[in-house]
């Protein structure tokens, strides 16, 4: 009579195992892998939350006067830039010779029309 519980009788080849034993080994292996992944995911999540949480001493209370002065400086810069944009001469564009000729002809026509308008009697 053979002992069924001895270590010599344990079959190490998974292909010869019963289907229930194979399912149990598969379920156990997948569960262990998923548990390891879950543990690492929680650890990474915990460390990222700890790294991203602000410390209360790092940020002083909001200084309204500093915010107002920064805002007024920004508004002044915008106004200065807007004035500089108005001063830019739009006639410095790269015009083709045909466009330059057309611009000169338009100026002459505008001057002629202005002279005719000035010659009209006021009503």
C-alpha cells in the first residue's frame, strides 16, 4: 500500500494535475500577481499624494496690496505696449510695386476729391 501524503508521490508536472488543482493554481497565481500590483499602485498613489500636498508653512497668507501692485504694473505694461503698437507705421509693409503704384494713385484721387469737396459752396 502506498502513502498518498508522502512528498515522493507529489506530481510536479502541472499537465498531469486534476483540472480542479490546475484551476486552483491558476486562480492563486493570478490573485498573487494582482495583489502585488495593487500594493505597488497604492504605494505609488500614497507617495504621489504626499509629494504633492502643500505644507502650510510654505505659502504665506495672501497679500492683497502685493496683488494690487502687481496688477497695476501689469496694466501699465499693457497700456505702454498698446501705445507702442499704435505708433507702428503701417506703410512699412512689404508692398509689391503694383501695390505701391495703386496706393499712390489712391492718394492722388483722394486729394482730388478733397479739393472738389472744398470748392463746393456751403449750404
